[in-house]
């Protein structure tokens, strides 16, 4: 399994880091088989799997449930679990207890938390306790209500400057990587060259040290809104829908199940049964 020092080496060798979300056993298994460097059990599970319209409703129990399933599917891949909304603000001891619980119950290698400002001491505290922390800056889905929606961040010189400083603070606090979401690629380049730790971009251009995408977006699985920055690598939704439609049709018309998909009793036994 790769470690945080492998990711530092990858950055220094300009070897791009690949990350993808997975929330269950089969997807995590596919990700590992395909050679994904890091798996993220993102709280995006709330939107793409549980059908919520934001990540705010996702709980510790949800993250543990999905984290355990993903872990079972990918026993040999660096696994990052998102700390859900409201579990790492306020009381720092409670934040640490929550992070410890996520690590111990899921077997993850790291946790991810959104933001800077009051989150910086949390990064420091968790790191000091031995928990690798992935920071997350730019568009913060857990703060979409405060940000006024899912918008590109860091477009003004002032906002960009704040993000450059925040990223540096995350690194200084001990973060092992930083996810940059929905920011201009020029800003991603600036932040990445300022840091020793790798940046993992999503909607942040090719100038990040790695990329992350939501599994359900990249294979088009589900009917949720797909953001502009996603490339469609597969469209599994279509064959799935087609398959289910045909199943329904064939049951109604008596085509399924045929003898081929049925079990048979020998004539001799049948004769005995009916005398
Ligand atoms: O939850 C998630 O999928 C994420 C990615 C967008 C980085 O946090
Ligand atoms: Na997330």
C-alpha cells in the first residue's frame, strides 16, 4: 500500500496522483484493480448514493458504514474518509474523538476535512495524534449554504491570495495533501508550486499534482447533475436502465425464467411424488 511519503515522492517526480471516490465493496474493488492511487470515501455519498440534495445530512454512521464497505473491497489502497458536516468544528477534543472513531471503525489511512481558519488547529491536533489529514480548499460543499451555492472560488486576486495563504497554513499544520475544488487552473499552479505536499484537484485544472473525481460522475451512474469539470469516461447508466427494462418486459411476457434458468426434478422422483 502507498503511504503519505510515497505521495510526496510522486509529487517531486511529477508523477500524477489518481484518486476516485468509492462508497461500497464492488466500486472500491474496481478502483484498486484499475490502479487508483487513493480512494476517497467522500461525503458526496449523500448526494450520489443516498439521494440528498447536499452533503449536510450525512452522518458519522453513514461514513462508517460506507467506509467499512470500501475498505473490504480495497484492502491494499490508501483510503481517505471524509469527516461529515458538523463533526470537526467547535470542541477540538470531540473533533479528535470523531476522527479516531472514523479511523478505527473503517480502517482508513487518513481523514479529510474542509476549510482553513478554525479548521487549522484541528489539522494540527489530528496530525499530532497520528492521524494523516487531507485538507480541502476552494469550493467547500459542506459550506455551500454559506457560499451561496456550488460556485467557482478564488477568481479575484484577493480571494486567490487568501487560498494561497490557507493552503500554506494547511501544510504547516501538518496536512498530508490538499484537495482543491473548483478554482482557476492558474491558481492551482501557484498553490501547487508553493507547497511540498501534493495538491489533488477537482475542477481545478491539470496544474494540480493529482486529480480526483466522483465515481458516479465519471461513469455516469445515476441521474444527478454532472458538473462541467467532469469528463464522461463511461455511461453505465444507459445499459443498466436498458437491462432492467428488458428484465421487467421478459417477466411480464413469460420469457424469463426459461428452463435454462430453472432447476429440474428427475421424472422418477416426480412419479414417486404424484404416485
Ligand atoms: O465528497 C467528495 O466526493 C469530495 C470530492 C469532491 C473531493 O470531497
Ligand atoms: Na467531500
